[in-house]
């Protein structure tokens, strides 16, 4: 069965320690806890998308180690089509070393492992799945050649392209021209636009829109999100008040995945943005990248609370 959303996906095993706050250079501290769990910006977004009800497929490259087996089990359990995943013999899977602080914020170092070998040839073998999808999404955690090949196929077939430009890096002109929607955070937006840290968000968004994307949707953490489009629409949504932020790892991925699912369901960009904003807020209430990721019923229930309060 064709997938609604195809994700060019990174996969990492997240090795997470909880500590009070950021470490000083050379400092050693005792961690309050340690967990090994699922991660990778692409896999996280695909899971968020599937939990929002979209038929989701991943195109990924993983290792032949225990973490690769963990990915295959996870995608099967989440109902994600992993038939186009390549398991590279003798290679290690991606790993992310994560520190989560008492306030829920984090620092992450990623070693992509087998994921670094995901290339255009593997993507081209999935051309039918891409052309049959409604949305194709990727992040900067997979090699650019793979994303370019996928977005090229998607554009030719009239499929919406969605890029989470994380972690921050420069956006090549040819890729900018193939993106329909970008979901950077504030830091990534300014990096993509080539502007300094003090540049107003509006200015950075306009600079980016001039390079090709139809829309730029900036995630602002607890402050919600803002949207700018080429047709002149500018709108903002406040964040949802969350009583206790447990872990913000994966919140941006949840936003992108939930947005993809909502767009694939046929929602207009502003309605899809409300779903993504609510899903991302709920995601910070659980541990690990996918621990708090909601399903569609939970997102609908949260959105209904705001409607009822109006
Ligand atoms: O966005 C969060 C993700 O970034 C983590 O799951 C980690 O694997 C890194 O890819």
C-alpha cells in the first residue's frame, strides 16, 4: 500500500544521561540516570507522523548491529513501512550522545554511522513510493545528495516537500528551490538566511522565501511558532502552557512529523501548523525523543480545549 508520507530518515540510538545543567569544559559529573532509546531526527519525525495517523514509510540506512535491529523493531511496532531501509553489513548504526538538563533542555552530539552512506542511488530505487506520496520530508541529518534526489523526484510528481533544516547548516541554492515548506528553529532560520544572531526573524524569513520555498514555519519552543508564506501570509501561534517540561529532545521533529501528517490529510498550512504546534507541546511531557509523542486523539483533545475556551 502506498505511503502518504515518505521520510528520508536518519536513525540514531540515543544514549541519554540526565544531569543538572550544561557541563564546563573538562568537568566530570555523576548523571542522575542513563537510558538507551530511539532517536534520529528523521526516525523521530516519521514516528510522530505515523502516530498522527498517516501511512508513513522511511528510506534509511542503518547498521547491522543491535541498534539497527532496534530500529527495525521500532518501525514495525509503530506501523511504519521500512521495506526501503538498507541494513549495511559490518557497519555501526548512528548514535547520539545526549545530556538532558533539569529544565528539560539538552545538548546532543551525533555520530551518523551507516546513515552517512545514504545516497541518491538508494533514494532513486524508491522513486515509485516517492511519486505516490502526498508529502516527502527530510532533515539535514541525512546526506544532502539523498534529500536532493528525493525532492527532485517529489517536485516532478507534484508531491509536497518538507525540510526540517536541523542541525543548522547552509542551505544550497538547488535544494532551496525544491523545498515547499521549511521548519527551522530560530537559530537555524538565521543560519539558513546567512544573517547574524541579532537579525529580526521577519527579515530572515523573507530572505529565505526569496530563495524558493513556499513557506517558512519557524518553531520557537515554549513561545509557539510563526509562519511566513510567499503569498504574503504571516501568522503566529502561542505555545501551549506545559506544567512540567520533562524532556525537549525530539520536539522539533514531532512538529515536522505532525505537520507532514496534517498536510497529507489535506489540511491547509495554517490548520496543519496548529496540529504541529499542539503535538510538539505534548511531546515534551515524556522522556526521550518519542516518550511524549502524542497520537491524533491526544492532539485533537488539546486543540478542542482551546476552542472550548474561546
Ligand atoms: O532532534 C532530536 C534528535 O537529534 C535525537 O533523537 C538525536 O538522535 C539527534 O538526532
